[in-house]
C-alpha cells in the first residue's frame, strides 16, 4: 500500500532522514520505533508532505506523492493523528470531529460516520457538546483518533498516541488501535512505547539517527538483543 524508498529530508541545512526505506501492506499494523531525535516524526511529516522530501520516493497504492501538497495527500486516503493531539480547543468536540471530514469523499456520509464513531468512543459521545480544551488528555486523544477516522482513511498514521497518558489509558489506546486495524484500516504507528507497540504490530522498523537499522515482525524485534538492550532495558 505504502512504499517509501531512499527518502531523505530535513530542516533548512540539517539532514534528518538519510535513505529511509520501508513499506506498509494493506491490512497491517506497521510500527517505526526509535529514540527521541531519531527522525520518526520527520518520516511521518515527509509522507504527509508537511516536510518536503529532498530526494527519494513515497508511493501510495502505486501513485507518487512527493510532489503533492498535504491536503492532496488526505484526499488520496492518508490521515495522520498528530503528536500532541492538536485539537481546536475552543470548538466543541462535535465541531472538531466534523472538521475531520473535510475530504470530499468523506463529506457525503459524515453524519453516518459520526454516529458509527460515537458508538466506538462512548466517552466522546457523552461529551459531544463540551469544548475540546476542557477534556482530559486521554479524552482529547480519543477525539483526535475519532477526528482522524472521520476522513475515512485507508491508511491511518499515528504519531506518539500514548504520549502523556496514564498506564491504564496507554493500554486502552493500543487496544483501540488494534480494533481500528481489525475493522480494515491500515495503520502506521510511531511510538516511544516500544514494548506495547511491538506487541500489536505485524511488522516493525527500528530508526536510528535517520536510518533504518533493523526490521522484522513485531515478535522478532521484541526478542532482538539490540532492541531489548536499547529500548526495553533488558
């Protein structure tokens, strides 16, 4: 579904990604793990054209994306749930969710999709008319995920969804991601919570200093001595 080949990108004079290559197949949960500053978020932003690629290729369902603008990427079927949630705090939850359906194809059935998502996220349904800024961090993350789903994406990208959440909510978050994938949405996940991420991932890539250094199934990477030593403290 998604093929990234020899991707380089960065900010001004600094180069963050150096020849990054990976792929995501339809129906998978694929994760990119690594330390702070490894280039994980830059990778996602380059896929979504928020950061422009300096060289390399990003293909989605056989179509090259690197020359497109972010809104065109969304129209193609890719949506990102950004780090830090980035809701509109002075809009209601309902208004935030409807903002997620601005994609042309998603507008046609946005009310039906809203009803479906409120069944999945009952806490969101209870607070539909509250201002988004009044919610707890965990509730805001639920809204951010639901807003991403309102675009009816074929590929949903998560950037650090568990950041700042309590351990109980972290478990809940990963269960929601697993459920989204089970309903047919392909998932690309960037996370510092390496253990929980690799437990649910079909496959994973380790990104270190802007380069992919390891790849394997989630189980293989969980048992890899380097991963265990560097990211799991074993």
